[in-house]
């Protein structure tokens, strides 16, 4: 797995175009921005203490059932109908799932890296030598990654969709206590349901965990080909300047969150009193 450091936003863009893009043979890249360079690539439902994956699937099944039961009054047109549609809706609204958010747009991921607040509690800092977190952007060659997933290696499928038969190896359980079916171990790159204006604006894509507990990047140690699929860019420059550069390019709250909350946040920042 490659790792680069950058001072300014334009430095990161040059690294992607000059270094990473030359190795991907024109394949599209996915990006994930994180507030702390030391955070592992774990889906929300798998963060914290390690648990058997059977328990993870059961917890996800219960959340799926409860969300389906209680969300009905809040849906207008486009009510989710399938387990997959509900799972992506859950992810969008902040419920824990095995999905991990990525974007096809580098600047969107840079926005999340620059604007998210890392944990600065003493325990977190102490566990990392007292050093503060740095924003980081992960870069994924999703097509190349999926070509190394055993269940997809000979199918000719680039990125999975929810209508592909092979997706059943990663499918959520439909009820808590369901017998764990034979599942794929590796996480897989998947296109999701674009069921909100936010996911459309953010050019959202996803990876989905299998039955192996390890964080996404840990799989690179098993296969040299996977190491070429994943790159991390760490911002060693000023975070405030990082945010300012993105704003000058039009990547602001109302662009990332195209709704009244995003607009209100942006106006309060740009037109309100300086803090």
C-alpha cells in the first residue's frame, strides 16, 4: 500500500494524476476522506471491540427490521422496497451498517477530510503518541480490487450492483437469528441506490464488508496485487488553508449537502459574525 504526504490541495491532485493514475490504466478511482490519518477503514457497525461476524450480521438484521418498521411514516415517494434499498437508506441516515462510504469525486472526499473533526480526547491522543490527527484521503482502484475478490475473479464483473447474482454472498440477513449463509470474506466495491439528493451530489459509492472482521486496508497484506489498489494521502499542511482552498473551488456545505441544512450551515459560516 502506497502512502504520500501533501501540503496543499493542488499537491494532492498532482499526486493522483501523476503518480496513482499512471498505474491504474485509465480505470476510475474512488476516494474516501477521513479526519484522522490513523483511523482504520472500518464500517460503522464494526468499530470498537472486535466481535464475531455472526453477531455483526445479526445486529445489522435487527437494525434493518426496526428501521423498516418505524421509518414508514417518514417516507414520501420512493419508499425503499428491498433489503438493499433499506440498507443504503440506513447508511445515508447514519445507522450502523457494513457499508463504507466512498466518492467518485476527489474534491468531495477532500471536503470530508478537511471539515470533519477528529477525536482529540486525551485517551485517543495518548494511544497515538500524543500526536494530533492529520486529514487523509484514501484512494481505491475499485475495479482492480474486485478483480482480486475470489467470488468475482472469473465473472467479468467490474463493480457489483444489487441485481448481480454474486451479491448474495454479501447480502444482509433478513432477520436476527437467521442462520449465517456461506459468505464471502473480503470486502467488495459496490454501486449503491441513489435514494437522496446528498448521495447524488457526493457521487457516492460504497464498499461492503464480508465475514472477515479486519479493516479494509488489512487485506493488502494477504495479496501483493491488493497493495496496488489502495493508496493513502496524508495532509501535513495547514487544515484551515485546506478548507479555504476547497471553498475557493466551490466545494462548500451547500454543494456537499444540497438541502436547507447545508445551505444554512454555509450561510452561517460565510455571512455570520467571525468566531
